[in-house]
C-alpha cells in the first residue's frame, strides 16, 4: 500500500512539473505583405483552444505573439481587412508542446486599373463603351460611365492586358490594346483610350499673313473678311471633313462658307448646305499653315494679306493665299505625348527642367492649359509654375517661372488627329529630343515627328 502511494505521489509530482514547465509557452508569427514581404501592422490575430480565446493586433513589424500558454491544441486565425486577400491559409491548427515561431499569415492587397475613353476630337469622355481586362486566367468587361471612366478593382499584382471594343463609325487614335504590369501596392490610373469619329469636327480660327483673323460678318449670312484683331465667335469655324482631303467651313450661325460660282469671285458665309461651291481642298503648307482651293481650282486669298475681303480667284499659292490654322479646343488639363509614346514631364512637378521620358501620366506629367488668346497658350506645371522656352526659344524648355510673359507663351498649332505643335516666341518649335526619352528644347525651325505632340485631356 505504501509502495502504491509512493508511485501515485511520484506521478502527481511529474505531472505538476510538466504543467509548470509548459505554463509559459508562446506562439508567434508575422502578418506579411505577399508582394513586398514587409510586415503589416494593426491586423487582428486570434487564438483559441475552445475554452480560452484571445485576440491582439500586430505590431509595427507585423509581429503577433501569444504567451503564457499551456500545452494544448490551438487554432490561430487572422481577420482579413477589406481590400486584401489571403495568400496563405487564414487558419492555423497547431499542437503546442514547445514554443512555436514563424506561424505567419501572408496577404495580397487588391489593386485597381482605371482610365478614360475620350473623344480625340474634343477631349470629351465617351460613355457606354466596352473595355475588357484579362490576365490569361481571368477576364472581365465593363462599360464606361457618364464621364467615360472605366475601373477594374480587386486585382492582384501581375501582368494584365486591357483592350477597348471600337464602335462602328469610330477609329482608334491611340493603341486599342494596353499591356500593363501592376506593381506592389500601386494602382494604375490614366490608362486611357482615345477614339475619333470618321468625321471629326475641330473648332478653328484662320489667321492671315498680316496677323489678322478671318471673320464671317455677323457670324454668318454675309461676306467673309480678314480684318479682325482677335478671335471671337464670328472668327470661329467648324472644320468639317468631307473626305479625300476636302473640307467645309461652318460659321457660328451654322451657315457654310461658299466660293461664289465655285471660285473666281467673292467668298461668303450664307449657305444652308454643303455642295461643290462650299467644299474646299485643304492643302498643307507645313508648320501649321494651309491653303484652301475652291472647286474651280483657284485659291482663297486674304486681299492684301489681310485687312480686307476674302476672295477665291488666285491661281497660285503665295503669302496672301496661306492661312495659319489654330485649334481652339481648350481642355483644362492636358498631357503631352511625344513620338515615342513617352510623356512630357516637369521634373519635380515644376521648378526644374522639362523632359519627355515618362511612361505614364501622373501629377508631374499633367499641365494646366491656359488660353492666352489668338491661338496662344501657357502651360502650368503641378507646382503652379509655368513652362518657359528660355530666351523665348533657341534653347532649353523649363518649368520654373512664376508669371506668364512672352517666353512662357506658345502658339498652339493644330496638326490633326489630336496632335499639336508648340511654337515659342522667336518662332522656333518645341521638340522632344530623339522623339522622346530625353530633354525638351525649343530650337527647331520646322515641324516634324519630334516636334509633334499628342494633346491628351486628363
């Protein structure tokens, strides 16, 4: 009997020793961002063995730790925050005999890709267009909203393809397919598509050789002259594509310009429909200048180079028969895309140089387009400083001026299909060196691919 008591007492002492030894056990681990592998603070982790449940939040390094535990079987789980998904199991079943470490939970942040469908002619958003996203295993489509915006969210980092479905009667002005990569914790915005109707109608003014503007007297319904010193409603025309290089010009009151008799006499703005006499051949003379040829083959002329009537009776193109076309569409904020598809950027958002080497539109690549009248504009960078052609042209382009003067004023020249050129005060053209990928200067004498920019409303 005494021996039995001794054995029983020894067993009790052993069990007590085991219990005391196990009373301070710990389970610990980390909450990790699957993409960056960094710890995630402020996340709730819960432990339970059925009779005992406790929660805590992860610290600044993403660590959690439950201590003072007795040997037992435990379940540890995370509470997943909105906008995240688990990359590893959110529940862990563990048998605690000794301390357990690195019982980690890994999560991935949901990301978004968004952009706009815009009319390349006037920059307006296009609603009701289908945009599709795919990563090979997952494909989803949506339609643009009233502002032309689309947005795909709940995405994980990786490679995606986005494409638009081009509607009948429209053409793609930018690539209809975008190959994109979502990086860690970074949304992609301004992944835009631009389309143009087969008949796009720019709003223009025409400047004669003496610097005065063509005017439909009364806004239309009477004669056409070239004697105005500023652009107003009567000096504004819709340029209507008639195909094969032909155009019509519509005055403010809706009447069309007409070369009486198909040419050989006066030009008026009093026709209700477009026919042969209201159709003109548009002849590109380079650097934003054009001539207009009437049905009989004669050219429109601002008599005296401007200051008087506009007629259609010249047999050859000279200075008086040449007009500078000015695109009067003025989106509030724009980006400028160079020939290599990279974007013009005011380094630091302004206060430094201007380059054309960015692959996406952000704050530094966005400029406020300020109308200075008579076809001229200023460009304001994100820090509110203005873009300047040093010396009025002939050298570098910077974005460090606090006020608009001659050097900060540029002629905006319409080049068609949403493209423009910028002319500095000395007549030189702004150029993205190499077509993009380098600095921006204002030292070119003519407009080519490097001096042409796609004007993108943002």
